[in-house]
């Protein structure tokens, strides 16, 4: 059973941790070091990334197939997990 702290409803979409050992440091891609979250979009059974916005207040992105938008706010006391599922 999933820990309820790893599940959140964001903008009408359920986002939950995909589990597994996640590092406590944020992952970055390339030399620019842009922060991201990995997301499995259940709607189209595909993976994508949400990138931190310029103000640093949330991660934003969309499903790579159907373009369903997903925003994840960044708050204090968040999680160190980097991979999630969205339905």
C-alpha cells in the first residue's frame, strides 16, 4: 500500500510517488543543471519530465502524447523523491 504522503491531487490530477530509491538531491540534466521531476502519465502510458519554472515556485510540463498540462507546486517539507505517476 502506498504511503499517503506520496500521493497528491494537483489541478484535478492525482500525482503519486512511483517509489524506488530516490536521491535526496534534485536531479539535473546537462551542464545547465535545470531541475526536473520524472512523471509517468497514466493517460497515455508515457514518461515525461516537469521542469522547474523561472520563479522556482513549481514544476511545469505536459504529457508528451496528449499534452495534458501538469503543474506541481514546490512547498516546504516536500519530498526528496524525483519520480511520480500522474492519472
